[in-house]
C-alpha cells in the first residue's frame, strides 16, 4: 500500500476556510494548501495571525515546506502564499507557489477588469500544473486533478488516499459550490464530482470550506473531510442518482439568487498576483479597486 500523509487541518472561521499542512511522515517534507491572509474590510487592513499559525505548526513539527499549493483563484479570502514563501525562504528553503495552468486566463480576465498591469501578475506563480501532473512530497506521490465547474482553473490534489478538493465539493450537509463566477459551469462541476465519486469509497475528500448548518439538529463544528462513500450516499445536492439535468437546473436557479462574496474584489485582485502586494503609488499607498454600482439617473 502507498504511504499515507500526515494531514493537519486548520480552520479559519472568518472566511470559513480549511487550510491544510500535508506532510510525508518519513522525510518531513510538506506542502501547504489554500492558506489565508487575514483581511479586515472595515479598515482595509491586512494582518498575518492565521498564516503565522501555519508557520508555527510547521516549525513545531520540523517540516520542510516544499510547495505552497492553491486549488484555484479564490474569491472569498486573500491568499497568504507570498507571505509564507518569504518567511519560509528566510529559514533556508524557498518553496514554489503552485496552481493549475488555466490561471493564466483567469489572470488576464480579472487583470483587465481591475486595471492591473500585466507586470504585477505575469510569472507570479512559480509553477503551473498540467492536468494529471504527478509530483513528489518527500517520498509521497501527489497528483494534480483538474476539477472545473466552480472556476475554470480549479484543481484538486490527490495525496495517498486523500483528495484536497478545494471548492469542488463541500460536506454532505452543505452540498456543492456555486458555479456563477466567470467561466464557471454547473455541467462541468457535475462531471468533476462524478470524477471524485469514481475513486475508491474509502478515499477521504478534504473540502476547502465548511458552513455547518447549525440549528434544527445540525452540527455546530466544522468538519474537514468526508469519504467518497459518505458523499455518494448523502450529499444534499449530488448524491448517487442525481441526474446532471436536475443538478444543473437546481444549481443555476440557486446561484441566480446569491449575493457576491464579501471579499470578492479584494480577493481576486490579490490572488491573481499569488499574494503579492499591489505596486505602491508615488505616495506610497497600495490600492485595490472596487467597482461602483451607479444608477442610470447618474449617468
């Protein structure tokens, strides 16, 4: 049997994000998946407490972080990847920041929307994974799996009998992610989940977020993983027997009534840069752009 990783699941409650430190028990090599940089929208202020917690964990366990992985360009939190890379480089090894190859199209789309110069995001990621690309974490073998639907660039990472699936699938009582972002596609999400459901039943699926449906007997605590068998039996949106037509119809209707994520504009501008800060103005400010919704009477 292939070796299994050590998985540290770290929940960030303000954005309901699961971050993961995944390590090879034989060598101490590790990766960090979907890290969070703290952001206070009331003050437009960044802080690093959550990311520092990941660094403390890595230091305590004596891990060597070889890569910092993103499942996609997140629209609900700011990535700490660049900050982590800089801090870890200071301790002797600079890990690569990695994401799927389709990030290039996402960068171009949102770079144009927010007026970001290409020099600020071209080459921001150190490595762009091909579909099904295999890579090592110490003595462990990992594989990048394209799981589009929520976003076109979305990847999952298969490490041993574990898939770190980002926002392609949530816990069974939460269901599935929205598909109404640019180039999102409910048909593709259905196919991506079908790909996950084809894995062995005991495969663990580690999700990117959790929103526990407390009340009415619901659980109060966030849950990091379920199994393929759990998902096939009980996922509220996509259990076995759900047709593509039914899912796409329901998901499309549901998404039409959703508001935009609270940190949508800040997150996208930050994350297509792989966590780099915006270039400073002549006055020393670092700016993010927010679109105005203007009534016709003012035009």
